C-alpha cells in the first residue's frame, strides 16, 4: 500500500512517517506540505491513498481532494484533521474523500482505517458521522425519488462496504443487475459514488433493508 502524506505541520508528517514505516504492508512514497503539492505529487507518485490534512496554505485539503479525485479517481483520500464540525465534514465528503478521521486517532486504528479503505470500505469518525446526521430539514432526494424495495436491499448491502460481487451473492442476482441498481440509486439520491451513497443512507436512516 503506497501512502502520500499531505500536512503543513512538519511534526505531524514526521510522526506519521515514523509510525507508518513500522508497518510492513505500508510504504510512504512522499510528503506534501500543502494542497497544491499534494495534487502534483499524487500525479507523479500515484499513491493508493493520500492522508490529507484539511487546513493547509496555498490550497486546502478539500480543494486538493476534489482535484485529485477529478484527475485520478482511483486514488483514495483519507482526511486526517482536527475538525469534526459539519462545515468541514460535509465539503470533504462531497469533494470525494472516502474516509474522515481525527488527529487524536490511535496509530493502530489509523493503520486499520487505511487497510479498510484498501478493501473498499468507508471510514468515518463517530463525531463526523454525528455531524452528518444533523442534516438540514429540507426535502431529501429519496423522499422525492422513491427507491424500489430491491434498490433499498442493494443500498443496505452497499452501506456495509460490500463489493458488487458480494452484493450479487447476498441477493441472489447477477453483478450486472447490481450495477444497474447502483446506477439508479446514484441518480435517485443525487450522489456521485459509493461513499456518498453509503453516507446518505446512514444520514437518512436507509441502512436497514426492508423486511
């Protein structure tokens, strides 16, 4: 697993580098001191994951995440920050971050998060999740564009971090059928990817498959 660290604080970068070097399956391929550098280095080094700080000079982590995901959709971005309020969490997820962790995270937990992201799971700190749950009282897309029972089944499985193949196996349908359902779910919920769909489901209580 190749990791790029992006943080404007030297002490933070050193600490992360020191710990991650002790993990046999993790290679730190570079360190960026601001968002602009993070975007450039992501292109040059093609890491699997970018550990992204939120507040940095020249270009913040949210804008850097947006640019990285637009140019290199396969690169995973994990936000590692001190902020857990809605004004930071929501833009980060909307920009394409697959995970959001706070800097007080235990080192072992951080490594577990990185490995989970590599398996295609979404990682969100509990405080960040609670902020997302506070959503504004407006007509949510799913109340206008109603999901079918089967789409709800697929969404419930997707929220567990399952792949298309695993969802197909669980629901006894083909992968092609799952892909069609997921495409419809994205359109109806007005989301761009699996992470946003899963977060939407958690926020709006759509995580339980209908009985």
